[in-house]
């Protein structure tokens, strides 16, 4: 009888192991235009994400040794994307159902971390998440909480029973990148191509913040709500800030969190307010009052990515540089999907 129980226990253990979902966690990449990241920063983000996924779900997170050896055998050059052939090989070699991709933008002591999951079977990029961290005085312990939040946002209700019932993961929506065909506006968005519309949406209330470039910033957001990139470009064109203009605003002004957004003050003590309006993806508005996403007119250069990756990006409306902020940080990131809906602030 004792032997029988032992055999049954082993069989049940094997069955549970076989059914366990797996996730391949890639080493974070450093975004274009970012300050150089120290190896410990990349390793800490990966390590904290690995722990957070382990605490918050039933996923088996593949170890660094497993993943690095696998990528080496595939000759994989990490660019923040995974093409169809590589994705399938990753799945075959590891049995992973998902791949976690992360990008870090560093500005001095601040890290802006963008992460999302790739479904190995479909190739769909899903459940994007962003967080900020400050590693002033080499205090890398500050990375734990942002990574916990990244894991929580990416997991959501993913896989149903794969998420553990805890105080940190519950009733969180699954955020899925829309698969809207390129150059197609979702039904709940309205696009106007007329010059009359463009002129009627641009007022003359601009503020001189004493910036080196002489750029003047609109004092308030446009009265268009959250809109997708194509619509923003159609309406406002060159009045949208460039990536460089957003970076100058971040670098040259003082930023103070006030209520539900930032008061941005220039060297001449004049200021504007950027509200945290959140964003819309998968027809779901989220992060209202907590995070702000503002379009630039600058698209990310994807020429070095694989053809399959570029095709997926095209379906997602392109990768656009955008200002992203929350109470504990801010930065200009290059992983904003063109079919997401973000806020609009103009310049001249």
C-alpha cells in the first residue's frame, strides 16, 4: 500500500509539472538614445522580475542560464523583438508559452522600464507594462517594487489559474495589443483630414519656458481626448513635439507632481501642467490620474529589426517615441504602439 501511494504521488507530481506554464525571461535591452546601463542594473531588473513572476503566479520562469544558452544556440541578437522563426525555436527548446521582453531607458539615476509578453504560439505582443525606478547612490534595492508592479501588470488574469490568489494580483485586466490593420482607425476613433479641423484644434495659448531651443509649449492639452498616433499626425502634423523636444523639456525644466500630473517649470519660472490622462489600448482606458502618455511626432527606427518584427510593428501602428510619466519618474520611451490612444500637447 505504501508503494502504491508513493507511485501515485510521483505520477501526480509529474502531471502537475507537465501542465505548468513556462515563461522565458530575456535579458533587458537598453533603449536607443539611453544612457549606458551598468551590468548590475540589467541583471537586477531581470532577477527581480524573475522573483516577482515566481511569487505572483504559477509560471515556471526559466533561469538566466537556461535562456542565455538557448539564445546563444539560436544566434539570437536581442533587439526587443522576437521574429516568428526565433519565437518558435524558443518554444520548442524550452516549452515556454510566453516570452518576457523588457527595455530600459536610463537618464542619470532614473530608469524607465518597459516590458511586455510575447505569446509563443501566436506571436502577439500582449500585456504591456511600464514603471520607473531611481537608483541614486547605487541603491539597487529600489528596483524591487517597480519590478513587482511590472509583473503584476503583465500577469493580470493571464492563464486563469496561473495567477496566484494574493493581495498583489487580483481582478487586473488583461491588456492586449490591438491587431488593427495598418492605416486603419478603430471604430471608436474619428479621423478628419481637413485643414479646417487642424486649424480649429490649434489655439494660440503657448508658453515660453526659456528653453535653449526656443520651443514654445501649449499651456493645455488639445480638446481631442486620447487619440491614436495616425489621427494625431493627421490633425496636428508638425505641431506635435519631436522626441528631442520632449527630451529637452525633461532635461531643462523642473518637474513637480501636483495632484494628478506634473507642473513643469522652466528656467524663467514660467510653467505648464501635464495631466496624467492615462491611455487607451484594447479599447480600455486605464491609468487615469496615475500615468501620462503624450505623443511625439518621431517614429522609432526599426530598420535593424527582422522582417517579421517590422510586419508586426506595422500592424500595431508603428513604434512611436512618447513621453511617459508617473508620480515617481518620467522619460521618453520608444515602445509606444501607434494604435494605443495617448494625450496630445503641441509646440511651436
